[in-house]
């Protein structure tokens, strides 16, 4: 510990240089049965003293909008062999394996979250990492999903998931009604509580919503929607955003009624798409500049 | 003895040709190992390098302007939008009588997110090796078609699915990309010393589709 502190002090005194980090916004889903999260970030330094666990006094999550803060536990920080180049500079990937040593409920959502690092002598810096969404993992999975895919369009120069297609199969010969489909991410909702029934799942993922409605839609109706027994029903849900943004991964809470009894089921997070058109963050830290 | 040798050499050559043809079949459709099919979004009449005839490739090379020293590049297609299919990431069956939870994770589908490059000299065989594009040639090509996105982050893909007994769950990949191709020549004292035909695919988006089917 003493040697590590000496190393970091020596490094700072020897040369006054800028430490640069890169991250990109991600969505971390935490179920109530799993309190671990792995965050990737990239450092301009091959061996970064600020990413050595022994030198980090504390690491916390900061939620600027709510002014909330949560102390984290560092399980491990791994300096990976992966490197990327950005603006003609080489960055090394680090993976931070973290734990949440506190109780959280299924409704906890944090967006535009920063990781706040604190070091000796009051040094501190922040790195934005995206969103953290907590949910309760429910054990009952009655609803069978036979097909799941998304539709992505460009809006305001961003790649946006504008709808999701889901094929459900209900085998029991009992009345079954789909009542609600809600994204866990509170920045996204289902448009007007409506659902389209489609004739097929063979539409391209970059199809526009207008074309989905014109070419593939059998009918549009408000929820609740009756799912016929012993056959696959292709459904499509258009999405609405508070602010247009790129969200690649969504989980859903599905509420349905079977034989007069209401149930809810969580559809686990699914990454609908990946894009190279992402916004990344570069953080520059000058030691002892606070 | 001679007839024995002839028969065995004949068999050996047949195997080599067969293997070559099989290998050609794997790459022949697109010329890129990562993509099983490629379709131009707005220009269906356009051709990939592997679809061009010998004379069409010669015509590309003939369009390269002469210079005294270094690489000279002619761009045939510049960032045309394409749709691609990249096959199946995983396909997992459950032949047990219990539900299994399948967790698929990869550090990256890196080969699908970074540029796919194809190059070859004139008269290349589909089953032959493609020459690696050198840094200097890459620089010349990028100078013409523009850089790819700098966002080459290693994004981990993770999927957790539950597989019912007697079912198979598959994850398939499709995507959007930008395709550029052309020809380049390396000149020494104004004389062409090397020739390359190239094709770059810069991935823009990758889409995932989960499907379930009955296996028994």
C-alpha cells in the first residue's frame, strides 16, 4: 500500500501530464438476484496508476439529476490486452468489476451516471458510463417468445430503435389477453398503448414504421389483445422516447391475463442492435489541478 | 508402379481441386468471410468484386491514373449502402426435459464491427488467398473513400435466453454497412510494379433476431 502511494506520488511529481479516458454510454441492467456490473473504459496509459485498486480510496456512482450517490465495491480492475486508436492515440481497455453493496429495489433507475474516483490527497475525477436499471427477476415464465427483433431508423442523425417485433405462443386452451407491454427503461414507452398484429416476421430490421404498417400489418388495436391458443401471433410495438436517443438494449415487463387471473413477466434485457454511430466521451484529467 | 502413382496423383489432385472448390464456395457468394450475403440497398444492379468478370476487373485497373512514385487509387464505388447477413451467432438446442438457461457472451463481434477488407491481384482465383492490404495502400484507399468510424470500441455482447425442452433458440445477425471498392497500382518511376483490386465494407449497424423452433 505504501509503495503504491509512493508510486502514484512519484509519477505525479515526475511529470505533469494529462490522463485521458474514453467511455461510451451503456445500459447496465441489474437484477435483484445479481449485484455485479462490469464497466469498460479506455485509458491513454498502458499502466494507469489511477486504475490500480490499491490507489483508489473510494469509487461511487453519482446521479447528477437527482444529486444521488452510491458507494461501490471494487471486486477487480483488469488491464486487458485490447487496444483501440482514437485521434491518433492508443488507448488500453480496462474492465472494472464492481459490486453494489446496498439493497436496491426493482424501481431504481439511474441515467447519465458518473463513476467518481477518489484518490489520496483529495484527488478526484468523474467518468460518465451511461445508465443503470434495476429490476426484479421473476421466476415464472409462462409466455413463450418465438421471435424477437427490432426495427431501427435514423432520427436526428441518431440510430433509434423505433419498434420491436415479438411473436408470442400460447399453448394452453384458455382465454389469454396481453394487457400491457412496458419497457423497463423509463425513457421509452409503447406508443399510445397500441399494438399491431403482423402477417409475418420477415421484414427487414431497417424498415420504417410507415412501411411496417402499410405492408406487414394485419390490424392495429388498443391493448388488451387476445392471443389465440396453439398458434404464434406476430405483434409489433412502436416505441416513443422522452428524448430521441440511441438505446440498443431493452427489457420489458409484460402484463397478461390468463383465465381471468392477471400475471406479470419480465422479458430479460435483449440487445436489439449495435451501431458504430455512437457518441463517446473523452475525459481529460490533469493531476493536482483541482 | 507407374499406373499406381498416376492413380494416386490423380486422386490427390482431385482432392486438392475439390477442397479448393469447396473453399471457393464458402467465400464465393460475397468474397468476405464474415458476410454470407450482401445486397446493395438502392442500386441492385451493382456488382461486388467477386461478381465481376475478368474484363471488368481489368477495366478498373485501367482507370488508375499513372504517377511517378507510390500508390495511385481509383475508386469505383464510394460508400454505397448495403444490407448484409452475417449468419447465426449461436443456435442452441435443448434435448433435455428441463428448461435450460443459456448465457452467450463474447468480448466482441469484432470482425463484424470493423472493416472487412478484400483485395487481390488481377486474375485472382476465388479459392486463392487474398493479399493482405499494406498500411501504405490502406492509407491511399482511405484518402479516397474517407475514414471509417472511429468508434471501434470492443463492446461485449451478452444474451441470456431460456430454452424450453425440445426447442432450439438461434440468434441471427443482419446489418447495414457502406461498401467501397476500386483498384490501385504502385508505381516506381512511372511504371506499375504492383496492382491491387480492393473492396472495403464499413459496418454501420448490426441487428439481432432471436428465434425459437421445435426440434423434437
